C-alpha cells in the first residue's frame, strides 16, 4: 500500500526536472563556464549573432562611461523610439522602453525627461542591475511585435522562450505580458506562460503563475489552440542560434517583429523551470521525446 | 568521487570511535568537579594618595579547594585577616593616579547534596552555640511583626517537620520576582514589596528561618560561568541537624550547592569594602579550565591550545563550526529549497546571535531591515545612484547601531562583556544585500527572502548553540572531514527540492501530448 503510494508519487514527478538536476545534468554538462559570458553579456551575444548573420534588433549604441552619455545621446537624436537596457542585466530588470512624440520622450503614456533617461543610463553603468559590477548600457531598436501576438494584450512585447539542447529545440513557451505584469512578460512578475507544441507552433496550456487559464486576463481572448505566426522561421532561427554558440543547453528568447520577422532578443544559460508548468510536461520527458524522434 | 566522499566520512568516524573507546573517562555529561580560574580586578578612581580595600578569599573546605600562587600572597601591599570566620584580604597603599588591583586564584569545586532528616522536628536541633545566627538585624529583620506573622502562618502549615517548613519557606521566597536594579535589598522590604534583588531574597529567607527559630546566615560568592561579572551572587545557609545546609532560592537549589557555586563569604557582608577612595569598579573574571577527555590518538588537542592561551576560544569555535553551519544552509537551499542571502550569511548571523542573545539579535536585526525598507522608498523616488545610496543606508544603520549599543548597555539586555563588533559587521553586511534585493527586485521579494533567511538562521542557531555540538567539534576536530564528504554527496544529489514538489504538483504528465 505504502509502496504503491510512493511509486505513484515517484512516477508523477519522474520527467519533471528540478533545479539540482538541471544544474548538474544540463548546465554543468553542456555549457562551459568560460562561455557563459556569451549569454550573460548581451553585447557579446549580439556580436556572435551578427557575425553569423542571425536576426536581432539593431544596436544603435553601447555606452560604458558616464562621461560618454551626453555625447552618444546627441549622436542618436534622430531615433524615434528605442530600448535602453543593461548588457548584463538579470530577470528583465533595468529595461526602459521609450518613444518620441512631438519632440518629447514617453515611457508608455508617462513623459520622461532627458535627465531621467541619463540617470537611468548612469545607474546601468554603475551596476545597479548587474549586482554592483560595472556594466554597459545598450541602446537598441524598439521592435514592433506581430499583431497576431499583440492581439492578446497590446501593452508590452510578447516573446517566445525556446529551450535548445545540442542544437535542437526541445521545449517552448510563449510569454504574454498582462496589465498586472506592467508590460513585462516574466512569469513571476505576473505575465502568462503558454505552452507550445513545438512541432506545429500550436498553443497548448496557459499558466499565470498560480493556475491554468483559458483566456487572457485583460482581453478575454482564448489562448489554447491558436497557432504562432511564422513558426517554422522561429524554429529554424532557434536551431541556427544554437549552432552558432558553443553553449549546448540554452534558453533562447525570440520576438516576432511585424516587419522583420523572428529576432533573437537574448539567450540564457540558466533558463528557468517554469516552462514545465506552461507545457504541463517535465523537461526530462521532453528531452527523451525529442531524442527518440530523431 | 563517491569513494572519496565515503572515505572522508569513514576516517573521522573511525578516529572518533577509536578515541572514544581508548579513553575511559567519565561521561562528560555528568560533571562532578570543575576547575575555574578566577581573577578579581578593582579599578580605583580618584585615589588621593592612600587607599584601603578589603575583599574575601574563599575558604578551603570539602567542596571547594582554592589554589593561590604563593607569590600573590606575598605581595607587599596585601595582608590577610579574619572576619566573621571568613578569609579577608586587605590591600593598603598609596597612589597618585588611578590604579588597578588584581588578584588571581584557581578553584576546584564539587557538587554537594544535603540530606535533611525527614523526622527532624523543630527544636530538636542544637542551636545554643549558633545564637548569633538567630538575631534580628537592620537588613535581616527576623523579629519584625510582618515577618513573624508570615512565619507563624507557615508554621501552622507544617507544624513539626523542619524539612517541610524549609520547603514552604523556600518556595515562598523562590517565587518572588527578582529585579536587578534599584530595588530594596533588605528582608523586610523584599517581603513587603514582593519583588526585590537577589540579595534581598537571600536575606528574606534568612530572616524567615531565624524567626522560626532555625539559625541561618547569608552566603555570597560567584556562580561560575565563563564570563566577566560586575557583582557577586547570593544564596544562604540554615543550621539544620548539626550542619549548615545551603539554599539558593534565586537559582532554585534546595538543600544542595552545585559545583558552579564558589562560596566567598558567609554572613551579611559586602564582597568589597573600601575607604579613602573616590570610587572603584570591580570585576570578577571567570574562566573555565577545560580538559580534553579524549587525548589519546588526538592529532591536535584544541582544548589544550585554548587553555594555554595560544588560541582564542571564540574564533576557534567559529572556524570549527562554520562548515557545519554552511552545510545546514546547503541542506536548506538544495534539499528544502529555501532562498537565503548568501551561503555564509545565515551562519554568520547565527554566530552573531550567539554573541548577542537570540531575542536581542532578532530584534536588532529586524529593526535594521525595517529601517532599510522605509528608507528605500524616498531614495528610490529621488533617483539616488546606487553606490551613494548604499552609503546613505549604511550611515543610518551605523547611527542605529550606536544607539542600540547604548540602549543594550543601559538596560543590560546584552551582557557588557559581549563583543559586539562581529555582530554589527555581519548585520550591516546583510543590510547591503537586502537593499540590493529591494532595488533589483522588490520590497516584497526582499522581505520574502529575509523571512527564509531567518528560518535558516534559526535552525543554524539552534544547532550551533548546543554545547554538546560545540564541545564535540573542539574535542574531535577531525569531524570536519566528514562534513566535506557529506557535502560531496549532497553536491551529487539531483532529486527535486521539497518546495519543487508543491511547485510542480500541477503538472499532470498524463494529459500532456508526450507520453
């Protein structure tokens, strides 16, 4: 009786990967410590991507010294909208999206002064978002997400997280921002994670961090069953990215731009495990499934 | 790898067993005899040429033996004398400036149980030669009507048996709350206020015995613990069935005198009296002499190094217990799934709690966290840059620490001998980590991790504060190897963390399209 219970308990969690197993069996085994920099520093990531001709948002400038802020900013006067983010930021922190209207800058509907923008860039350089180490601020193109994906909620940028192992995508999740998440797509900040059948690009289950939902909380549009646009291109891009990097276990974040199609936003050597919740499947069973398909 | 881990665990296990069986010492849990070094120190302030200071040297008897270096007794400015059958030491001399007198001896003490004859009746004891211990005095008002009335009432409850009467009187005094500062110290005031100092309680019990016709006297001495005291402790004795039986209502010892009680004097005396001196500060520094009970096959004997003053006790203990503490943190994070501020910080906080006391430390620590939480709001609104912001926070934390230390010493919440440097450094270190977390994530996240850090800290504290564990590691330092081995095994373990079971419990793989 007790044995039976223990067995049922074990089999239930059999394919689910915990953080200990992920660290030892995937990260330590597939990723060289010295290559982490390629993922942890977004400027390094972009260098590799650009060298291999892989699509990513255009970089306008990188600022590494407080004294350069004003000069570089003046050079980029003609830009209409942009993203300012730390090269070594973690968890989506320190990212500022701004647009220009009538010569004034706005963050969403909130006006932002140039002084505030400069302070933000200085904070990035001083290491506010990189654990105190000196960092660089990246100024890059603000992408316009594909309308089929912003249909769920227009207030942020939805992105696709694909886990690749040895150049093959094994699991995917669409991350949808919500009003609660303040336009961010991170699950622990209130975003919605949606599982993807990676063979077809069909959305499967939507998980809001607490429970499974059928519709987007803000627009009430049904989520499961929808198909992600340009899915084949997304998968191909992920495969190419995985080949371009020596890191063999990766979380690749891809956005679909209205005009440019799939673009690589960033890559992650320590992708989170919540993707298992969104797919209602364990990472280990997905890896086994992909292996047997080949 | 596994083999190395097992070897690391087995070697110390064998050593411990070998040493344990090779030394047939008495069980260290039943300590019958203790050795302590006691140092008296009197700081004389404002002396004008001449001083006269008197204090007591404990008597040698069947339960305590005093060992004074002969040179200390031959000092030119010290004389010995008798007072009330106690050994009195008198220092006389002259000095132009502030000066310090110190005097040291070592003492071995033993626990004593007194047997009171159950059948012994009042009036059967020979009291004639102890007449002086039945009299009333200014501080022991044995014939005051209030005291008499109480004694009469107690006598009604236990009319004949001395043993029963002693129990009744003892229990009455024992339950009177002790107040440390500024409370009356004589028997009558203690009886009337139902709250008084430790000395007042021993005087009251003495007065009650005397008014019941049983000779009784105060006793004073030092309760031996590893610390520096500013005052002495008090208990009392009653003459029952031809012997002086000890009672300590303050520490609940009925008809027994534990090995930790060093008796300095009997009767109603002050430990130190002085004349022609502005003021003096007195200290009694007590150090336990430890011995390694398992010396054979010991690779190195840390007890001996500590006793020889070649290694300081505290840092050695921290070094020995740090790996164990860190291992507890590793279990909490890797197996349970707690998130904490750093690996070593919970252990270090636990150590600082050992210095400050658990409750005091928790309050001290929580106020720091609250301060940083409140300050983070305006600092964030003003858009203050990161590093200056941390400096600003640390300044406030420093000011707070200063006032907290002041409060600790005024109220006596933290023993004056406690070294607070270490705790303060650790706790300010935490404040930076906390402030960073607030900044990078949110106050809610930071507080959540703080809560988990406290839980892990408390488990560390609970284990590290255990005397048994401290002594075990000092006696068997080779156990550290086993911790390294256990860590290797833990580092290889890849099971789901306890918290992950609840986190992933919603995944039901059967509904997934992958079978």
